[in-house]
C-alpha cells in the first residue's frame, strides 16, 4: 500500500527528543522515497491549528477499504504524529472536537511514551516506523472519553486521568524552576524524582465516591485515583497490570492514604509488581464509571494538568483507529 505521510512533529517534546526522532524518520522517508509533507509545531496549541488546517483543506481522508482511490493504488494521506503522549492527546482531542474520524499513526518521541507501551508499538523510532508501513489497515484501539460536569469539560484520553498523587506530581514538576534548568542538560527526570519525593510527604488523603455498574464505593482517604486505558503511567510504571488497550473497558485504581513507611513498602511492591495484593489497592473495571471528589485536588489527563478543583467526572470508552501492525 502506498502512503503520502503528513508528519506533525513536536520538536520540543521529551526535552528535544522529538526533534531527534523527527530527523530519523525524515531520513527514512527520503531513503525509501516515500511521499511526505512536514508540519512543525512552534508553540503550545499549534498542534490544534495544524489539524484544523488539514481538516479544512480536506488533506486527510477517513479510512474506507472500499475507496476506489485505494484500489487504484493512489497514495493514502496518513497523518503521522511525532512527539510525546501529550502531543498525540492534543491531536486526537482536536479531531474529536472537529467531529472527524481519521486514522492516525504515531512515532513516540516523548519522555514517558506510555501509550506506545500500552498498545505494543515499539519505542524505537525506526521499528515503530516499519510497524506503520507494514500495516495494510488501521487497528482499532480503545481510548477513554470523559465528561466533567462541574467545569463542563469533555475530552479524549489515550493513557489515564489521575486525581490526587500523580496529578500533584505532574503539577509540581511542570511548575518547577529546576525542570527548566535540568531540561537543558537532558536531566528533566531528576526534577520528576524530586517532585515525587516532595508530594509523597505533602499529599493528604481525600474523600471520593466511585460509582461502578450502579454500585457506589466510598473512600474516606484516597491517595491516588487513576482511571486508565492500559497498564502504564509515569513512564512505564504498571499501575494496572490487568488493563488492556484493545479491550472495550475502563480500569480504575484507587490507593488509600497510609503511613509513610507503608507507602515506601507499597512502592517496593509496585516495583516487584505485587502491589495488587495490597489491601490498600482497589481495582474496578467497567465500560462506564463515575468519580466524585468534593474536596479540591489536582487532576491530570495524559500528563496535562487540569488544575486543582473538585471533580464530578464520568468515563466511557471510545474507539480510535491507530495505523500500525502490532508485533
């Protein structure tokens, strides 16, 4: 199958990794004489503008295997996103708000790259590229759709939405002066570690209500509340090892606030992947669920901070076509 690749490249993602990955893919395209057009993001929110431009000019096409243009061996215009999970998050949300359903391909170029882990896409750029080229059709992947009633917000999530600990860590890292300085030397992960240690000691337990399949579950001292599409968050931490991105369901993990020495023991269990046996670890699975948090907490969606606020948020599932061949 022939392609005309439309590359949307976020060079700043992953402390500059996006640029390096983009250069590698461009070299591959040139060496193999693939038709391609380049689009570089230059500032926050530029992804949405580029997508609107491609949609408004009808540059992209919806996938239809019966399309006579495909049988005539015409190149299919395939959007290829190169950047971090946040870049892909912005792209898919813009497509959702524009009410269009295009298949998207993705080359991970961020720091965490949890989505690639979750769907079986290589985190090595060249291997991911050939997984895309070898595919003859897109693969249907599950994503999460959320509707937050208090702020009247709706959106698509490829990885997870967190309320509490993980969101507070993301916020602390993003607002850290040290992160900007360390990123200059590709040491941004040190700022993340510093934020983890800081938030672990300051994050308090908070009450939440979880509604699953018509049954309510209340927690007086939740510490971490993560609704996820696949096992990973935080750059490869398997918080929900039972979750699968190719299944039409939602996994929710709630961890209760416990004494500090027990938290460190729970972290050790997490590293050993035995944390699901802890009595402080609670797992729920459904095609629809609701979370209510009345006391303001930080929230994050795919690493994008949602602010410190109360939440009344409902999750359902939403299919998304990703162009790649799982290996």
